C-alpha cells in the first residue's frame, strides 16, 4: 500500500475506499489532488469537523495537494447526513459571515499556499446556477432508487426528508465534478457518513468525463463510552475561543478516558507513532497532560497551550500561574456587606441558577480558596464572602465539583 495511505490507516483515518489498490497505485506514481468539504452552518468549526483536515495535513506532508472546500452554497440547504431532523435554515448573510470565520480558522490550521493547500468555495458555482440546466445536465445522471439505498437517506425517511435535503447529494457530487475540472481533483476524503455522497460524486465524474476518481472515508470518531467525541456539558468543542475558552478546550483533552488517549494522540496530534507509544508506557495522567498540550498547541498555538497548562497546574496542582485560569471580574461593591456563596456561584457562572448553586453547596460540591491559600469545602448555604476573603492579589478561586474552576478577581 502507498506510504501516505499506510500512515492514514495506522493513525485511524481509514474506514472505506472506493478502490484502495487503484488509489494506492496512483499515489505511488504522482502527486494527487484531493479535497475535503465543510458547510459553514454555524459560526465556528468544532473538533469533529477537524478530523479530515488532520488527514489533509498528513497527505500534504506526503507530497499531495489538498483542497479545503467551504460550502458557502451547500450551507444554504444543509447536509441531511447523520441528522435525524432538518437543519435550521440560516440567512445568506449569516452564511457569508460564517465562511469568513471558517476560512480564518482553517488558514491558521493548514496555511493555504496556493500550491500544496488550496481554498475554494462552492458558492462560486452554485449560487447563480440555472436550476433547469442543472437538472437536465446533472439530475439526469442520478437514480432515485439508488439514492434511497444510502444509509443517510434511509434513516431520514423514517422521520421525514424534504426534497430540499434530498437534492443535497446532487450538489455535493457536482462539487466533486467542478473541483475535478478546476483543479484536476481525483480524490474526496471525509467522515464515513459522507460515503453515499462521495460514491455518487465519483460516479458522476465517470459518467461525465469517463475518468476514474476515488473516495476515502474515516470512521466517525466516538469515545470509549460510545458517545460522540468532542461533546461537552456546554455542547460542541469549538475552535473559536469565545465559544469554547482555551482553558476548557485544554481540560477536555486532559480529562479524556484512559482508553481514548492513544487513539486521540494518533488522530489529533502529529507526533510520530513511536513517540506516542513511548509516552503511553509512562504515567497515564502525564500522557493526558501531554495530549492536552499537543492538541491545544496545534489548534490555538504553543503560547496559548502553555497558558492553559499553567492555569491547569494552578487550579489542580497548587502551582502555576493563576492568571491563566478561567477568570471573571466582579466589582468590589458586590462584596460590601458580604455576598452569599449561593449568589457568588451563580454570578460566577459555575451554576446556571441559584437553585443549582444551592444544591451544589448542599451536596458538598462547592469549594473556595481564599486569602489563606488553602482550599476548603463550603457546607453552609448561608455563608458570606467578603472583600477581606480575597488574597493580596485581589483574587479567590472557586471550584464546582471535581473539575470546574474559576478565578474571581475584584474589580475596583
């Protein structure tokens, strides 16, 4: 098998391929142009979106050319794959703003140089497309009977599938054809929920050009407990630090299950396999800390990873830089006459409601580190926190449960 494909397989980026032997032979002979697409249906990419883009970097490192296709056109419909109900329709203006955010995030991760890594947007050929001409030229190449055999459509038929969504496969297939024409793209990669769309695109190119192209999919990444990878209590693990703070992003990886550590090292870092295996022979908590730093450095940069690590050590180890911890400023006037702990945990955001904050205290999950530098458990919902409880830096540390920390800073 081609060395680049072996790398993908070894690291967990392999589920199905339309013709693995043919693709391997082609990649042995020449540099292959391939693409991966993502629809900007939200304001930020999340870590689940990034799996194919990690694969893109591995393939580019092996000498192949990757195209990141932003679905500024297909986002107007929304891919039904993997969804149990229709996606929310958003405005064209919102999609265009999301496109800019996606482009910036991907450029930071990939670094588009116009030679080994390209950026494209299917809005360029879909937005002003003539419907009659498209259906006559492209729609005639598709069998409805065959489309309904694909898993993504079969699942949705149980809950209801709109014609709008049904047409998505035609558009994604057309993307593959356009990229083949524009860039000589002959491979599409993506998650295994895209298998039907990828196969349909390869078939369309064969029908229209007589040429063979290929599709390669990756397993849908889940945690060892079977749950979807990258999901947190607050939702998806976003790349935008205003949606998922860097400290929270770091802590997600620091707290993964032992059984997931090696798999996530292989998928979400670029460390050599031999080095990963060496790390895994040591202390598992040290391995998790290294995983958290590596993934955070790849996504947010080494400086932010260092800050998150320092904040984690301050929160959990009693050392490190407390200024790197998640922080909330509260005006000193709030503490004149004292502020109840229930109100404090609510105002800090560690509890969504005052009732939740009250339960947190009653159930023994509320802690505070004040001016004596020692953490203590709060057991009385009537306890009052005053300005004198802050240390000489004007801060105190709150903890909710085992893993949620927050630094409160007095704002004069």
